[in-house]
């Protein structure tokens, strides 16, 4: 493990990860980026042994960057970091080609373990995610599992009470793009408005019960 690239829009997160890595691998070379677009550009120009990327970033998010990375360099291992509950996004990340999925809350304790497992050519997942993957072989797909990664991201934000304008600003998208995605999401889920989206998300354990007052 000689060269690693880290993508996260929070500088203090990158700093903490770099410190953990350098404590374990003193001679390691770490490149930093703050968004998915820069991450993909760096990977196009340079060779790395591992990618560590946040899931939610401005513009191209971690899953979209992952999909592009796998087209450019299919064998390059990618470890996804997220603040979200593992089972919500982990399955999507693994299906898109990620080598592992790590919750940010456990990263200080599990990062090196995850990297060591990935170095052996294995996937890093928690027992909960492994169980979820096994269940998917037997379960009929739910409507939200048929959403694209971008649609699922916008669905999650809408369900949390974000407006289309707020989502457009947060994701660096045009308002018309967000509105189009919202229309497709509602159609795919058979819903009519944002309140129904929120109730659906709570019922399917995608978000916790929340109060907008």
C-alpha cells in the first residue's frame, strides 16, 4: 500500500484519515480531493493502490464517482465512507463495485482493518450488511430499490424535508434536473407528494421518524 487517494468535502475528515493512515503506513503517499469530479480526474491522471471516498459530496457523489472509476480502472479497489446507516447505501455501493463500505463513526477504529481485508482481495462489510445481502436473494424488490443511485439520493433528501431548491444547491444540480428526478421518483414509487415520500421512507426504515415543527 503505497499510494492512496481520499475524497471528502470536509477537510477535518481528510486530516483525520490521513493521520490514521500515516500512523499505520509511515511511507504512504496520500492525495486529497474535495469532490467526486476532482477524484475522477486524479484517477485518470495517476495510479493509486486504493480509493477512499465519501458517499455524499457536492456534484458527482461517491456512488457516481465509483461507477466512473470502475469504467476507467476496473481493478482499483474503492472503500466507501458514509454517515448513513450501513444497510441503506452499502448494498448499492457493493453492487456498483465497491470493495468495502465503512460508517464514518467507526472509521477511526475499523479503517485499517477494512484496508487490510481489501488488500487480501476480499470485501469489507459488517455482519448486518452481509445478512442484508443474503436476504435480497429471497426478497421481492421494493419500489425504492429500483431507483437509480441519483434518484435514491434525491429521494432520501426529499423524505428528510429538503426542498427541491435546497437539493439543487446542495448537489450542484439545476433546479429543473431535481424537479425531473422528483417526478420520476414519485412515479416509480406510486406516490403523489413529498409527505407521502416521507411516510414511505419511515415505513421502510430509510429514515427515522422525524418532526418538521
